[in-house]
C-alpha cells in the first residue's frame, strides 16, 4: 500500500502480486523509483498471464487509475 503525500494526499494505491524491493517497506518513495518486482503467478495459477493488480482510492472512493498511467509505448519494462 502506498499513501500519497503533498498534492497526492488522500490517495491510496494498493498493489497486489508484487514482491517489494528489500528495505522499501515503510519508506518514502519518489516517482520512477523501483518499489518491487512482479510475482510469477503461473506457479500458483497455471495458464494465467502475469500481471500486477492495483487499485487507487481517493478519500475512500475508488477511482479510475488509467489517468495515472503513461501510454503503453513510453512505459518502462
């Protein structure tokens, strides 16, 4: 879970199927910083496509996270 600060105060991001980077839990992170790696879901769920599930809420209300994502062609892999 990531809690927003500054202009993002009130936002909460929940990430699922991610192994956090060592020592990152409880720390403040910045945009672009590596926070973890995707888990291999095929071990537990054969045939599933690996992915990261995330949810964003603002003051307890779920919002569409797509406005916070970069266009596919410019995302870092």
